[in-house]
């Protein structure tokens, strides 16, 4: 953006943030989003850019960005489940110099509002979340699957995390079978682990018969 363009937006004027899907994976928007991705996530919890491009080309993985003044200031990567009716938020982040302005919250709530446009009949948005980010998602009505153990299959070893859900139906419980189906889908279809993966099997049987959303 040149100086003349910047002068159109004085610093004391609010400039709205827009959300759009990125479908060109050699574009400046993709590049800028991936810069945020690499800056905000440690190596043991992120995918290679080549892997992200491969996933995006399937259409089952999708990239959304937050923009202000045509600058990418945040992004979200979501995975669309084909068999069970849910959407998974794989990554979301805001550019370092734009934090603290509600941009991440707005992007997250945009995803929850447009859930059924991403996946018809979907009522759940799922997330793999570490302890420090739980309060952030709780503020937007997202809940933990109570007493449901979950290990994120990181590149350098498993990482204990919370499995959280945003439920448009506002249910108080989910069945064990449904939750186990979600976990299997994440492991086998997103993380490309086999159905008999020892890590998956180590905790899948410990899912309660009735899983409370708390």
C-alpha cells in the first residue's frame, strides 16, 4: 500500500475488518496469512506450507483471512468433516501488531455464525485447545468436553490438550459414540493417523458414556 492510499484512512477513523476465503495459494493474501501462521505457532504444532497447500486444494481444508485496508491481519484454517456433520478449527491467529483489538474474537464468531455455510447440517465447531486459550474461547460460548482426555499428535510427540466445541444446538451433553467419532475423524482424516494408532487407542476408550459440555 502506498502513501497516498494510507492517507485515505486517518488514524482516528475506524476502518472495518472484513473476512474472506482465500482460494489462490500463490497469492499475496496466502503468503501474508502464512507469515502470521509461522510467527504464531511453534514448529511442533504446525504443518509445513507444502502440506497446507495440498490440504487446501482438496477443498476440505479452507483458509479464511481478516483484512483491514487490504492488509491481512488475521487468519483461520478450518477442516470440513465429510462423514460427520462438524467443522474443525485447526488454527486461528492475529498478526502481532494487531492483537488486543478483538480481531481474533470477531473472526472466531464469524466462523460460528457461518458454520452451516461451511458444512450443511453442521451444528458443531470443534477445537484442540491448550490451557491458556480456554478462557478466550469460553467468552464466545465454547465449551470443554468434560472428562474427555485428548492428546494432540504433534510432530515431536503428543501434546495434552482440551477438546472444545461450539454447539449451535446448545446441548448439555453429547453421546460417547458421537464424541469418539469426532476424535477418530480428527486423527484419521485430519492428522492422517491409522485407525489402530496406539496414541489414539490409549485414550479413546476413556471417553465417558455421556459427555458433559462445561
